[in-house]
C-alpha cells in the first residue's frame, strides 16, 4: 500500500507534474549554507541578532543555529544552547557554574560536528568562545569573532590561541586593529554596532510624559548591570546612594531603575526595596530611560557606551568578589576601566571601582553633575567626541557596522557557496 506523501509548502494542486517538481526544487533551493552563531550575554545577543538580520539581506537562504538569546531567536536563530546560561561574571564567581557551562559547551560542539556549518561567528564571551574556536578550527570550520577579546588590557597569553583559531577578528573599538596587527591577527575595525542600534522609542518630552516625570524634575537613572549577579552586588549600594541624594539635593530628584527583563528576580527582596524607595522600575527600556535622564549611575560595561551615544552625563562604577578583584588587578594593565574613557584616551566620566564604589561617593559625584548644568554640558560635548570615534571618525555615522561585518562573512561564504546570481555572473 502506498503511503500518502507529505504535503509540500508550495502548492502543486492542478499543476502539471513538471511544474510541481519545479516548485518543489525552488523551495529546496531556498535552503542554503548553515551558519553557527553564538553569543553569551545580553550585549552579544543584541549584536549577533543585528548581524543575522544583515546577513539575511545578503543571503536569505542562510540557516542559523547556535547559542542564542531572545533577540537572536527572534531573528531566526535556532537555539542549541540558551545564551542566558552563560551569563556569569568574575574569576571566582564562574567556578561554581563550570559544570553547567561545560555541558553547554559540549552541546554546542556536538551540534557543530553534526551540522558542519559553512562558517562560525562567535560573539564576545572569550572564556567560552575561545575554547569553542579551538575545536571548530579542528573541524575545519572558518571562525569569525565579533567583539575582540580585550587582550590589550589583560590575559595577553590568549594571543597565540587567537592567532591559530580566528580567521577574521571584527573589532568594535578604533584602537584595536593596530594592536592585533602587531600580533599577526587579521583584524578589521567595523565600528561600534550600537552607533546604529541605540534609538529611543520617542522624544525626551514624550518619554517623560509616559513615565510621569515632569520636565522640571531632576531625573537619575540607575543602571546596575545586565546580569542578575552583578545587579545583586550593585543594588544595595545604589539604593543607599538614592537615600543620600534625596536628603542632600537642593531639588528632590526622581529615580528610575532600568534593567533588562529578568535581571531583578520576581519576588526578590530587591523588588520590595525598590518599590518602598519610590524608584520606578523599567525593564527592557534602558535607552528610553537614558534619554529622559539628567544623570546616569552606570555599571561599567556596554551600558556606558549606550549612555555615551545618547549623550547622557554619567558616573560609572563596578564591584566584584574581593578575591576576583585582587586576582584581576594583578593582570589588568589599562589606564581606565570605563570604555568611554579608554576610547577618549582621557578621563571624561568618573570611575568608582571596587572599594571606591560607596554610597557616599556615588551620591557626591551624581550631585556634582545634577547641580551644575555647565558640568553636564561639558560632559555631553566630550561624549559626542567619543561617539564620533565609535562611528568611524570624522566622517560620522554614515556606515552600518553590521553591514560591514556581513559583507566580510558573505565574501567568505561566496568562495564555497556562491549564490545563483554569482554563478551566472561567473559563467
């Protein structure tokens, strides 16, 4: 007995057999090369998702799978591993998570062996991804690395591994390619992805109206970090700083706590403290909160670049486990901890790191900005200069970093998997 065949997604009803077969072939031809793409935290998820969208404009036939967060999954990446499972910070803090992370590492490599992608794109998270890159290279899979590991600051011992395993490094800071060229690593400055991605949903006036913040009210936005662990470390000090600002400011400021969804767990004591302190909690609306703010208290990291691009005056801070701090301090060799200051090559924003991150210091630095309009305006001018550097220098923001990255990846794909148009052109 003949079993009924599966119905094709392309309708073949009332078509001659040869036309039906042609429709089926057309459908199959839409399935192109596979790309492994991986990100391990919120910022990497954002950049990788934007690169997937740019690549789809170049090659709609590509199939993506890998370690994906919510944005990548929304962009059409099939998740083999959930990116949230890799979001851990600190030399000591990561130890307790090693068994789980190793399990995700094995799961991703198993998929790579089974599916044999034409190319792999690894985004940030070097502790995880450099190990992945080593194994991918053994499989003969070309590796693009988006967001260079910060070996110019610490752990230069990674450079030989990077030289052996990375085919093309896609750098997002202007000073990086020269450094990597000195170490014989093929690196290209594409510009910072956030220069094209950071966009508030409305004007400052409209957003203040939505959040019920009068235009005349000073507003401080609190940015404790995108990971649950770092937010938990920073929030107690931030909440104490809020109380100090309330009692010392000439005009009582309003406060917004802006975090990615899920950063402050439901039912946690933090939510109760935030509510009792009359702090408005906004999840997934960081850019909108920054546009509204007069001053931001920002955990050192990607969010400081976002604040810079939106020209929001800020005070930066960071704190880790004490053992992680002392171990890291011996390894790190940079003049500044904030990326904004590193790109500027001078101190633009205050940095309160580890023991300097106290409620008293945070409140003092925030108050100095809140109550001095000239100081805020001077910082905005400095931040605009940094934005110019991040967007490609004096020419401004005329190019899209993700389009530059997509063109480089597509060129490599075309060597082995040309499109129909390229094949016709060659013939």
